[in-house]
């Protein structure tokens, strides 16, 4: 059987738990995880509740689409704070070598790191979206309510959240394993997390009609990109280079 598919769930869980404990001790990660969701929930709510009566339906749809786009910035940006720190942070602290010389495979190591980033990012994104839905269902007008609680728009929010987070995480892990400075890794990771949001922008501005069919097509595309990202990061990940700073050939 291919080595890539021989996973030990206990080793993956151990990496994930260790990673989550490290994040909990990192003040920058905690503060960012708390502040970003607040920022990205306030802007959409202010935009929605400032819509005046008599506004035309196309304008409402565009405004709501952009407001929902704001909330998809959470799974795009929050993982960059976590994943960018994952590998380069371990190198700075000198804790990477003891992990890499254990029997854990590179795939198990990367999946454990990825899960530690995707679980809190997706949980925060869903929590914020839940608050948004609750607020609009209680206080928004019937016209706004009907646009927000639209099948394709809800599908985009729920399905695209983990897929966008996945893209960010694999891009960040690739960058984090190739740099030696946390701040540089975070800056590059933020830029690398943005391309998938182009699809959401096209939906938000109605350039692409937000239908179930198109939402599913692009979800499949993002899923395939995530799988390719995992494979690519696994191949690029070089334990010897991370430990010694060079490869056998270099």
C-alpha cells in the first residue's frame, strides 16, 4: 500500500493536540482569533441594517453578497495566522527536530498541523455566520431575509468555508516550511490565501449567478485544488532540509 495512505490516527491526533496547546500559549494567535471575527461580523451587519426601504432588489442582492463575502474572509485569513507559525515557529523554538526524528511520517505531520488550523478557523467562521443569520432573521426586513436565506447563498457559505480554509492552510504550510521568519511567513501566507476568494467575489457581485449548480461546480474545483495542495506540500516537505538547513544535494 502507498505510504501516503498509511496513516496512524494516534500520531496525527498527538500532533494536532500539541499544536493547539502551542497556539493557546501564543498571545498573538489568541488576540487575532478574537479580533478578526469581531471585525468581519460588524461590517456586514452595519451594511445590512443600513439598507433603506425602497432600495431596488439588484442593489440589495449585491450588498448582501458583499456582506457574505466579508465573512468568508475569516476562513481565508484566520488559518494564515496559525499555519504560518506551524513550521517556522517550531524551527525558531528548536522543537521541530525532536518531532521529525520520531517515526511520524511527513503526511501524518502535515495532516496533524492542518487539522489544528482548520478546526478552530472553521468553528469561528461558522459561529460568526450563525450570529449573522440570527441577527438578520430577528431584525432584518422580509426582503433582506429572503435574499440571505437563499439556498445557493447558504450553500456557498457552509461548503466554501472549509474549502477556503483548506487552501489557506496548505499554502501557509508550504510557505512556513520554506521560510525562517514568522512575520515573513505570515505576510506571504496572507497574500497566498486570497486567490480562491475571487470565486466568491464573482458570486457576491452577481458576475456568476449564485445558483446551486454553479456553487457545486466551483466547490468541486476548490476540493480538487485542496487535494492537489496537500500532495504538493507533502512532496515539497523535506525533513532533512528543515533540520539541517540544506539538502544532500545542496
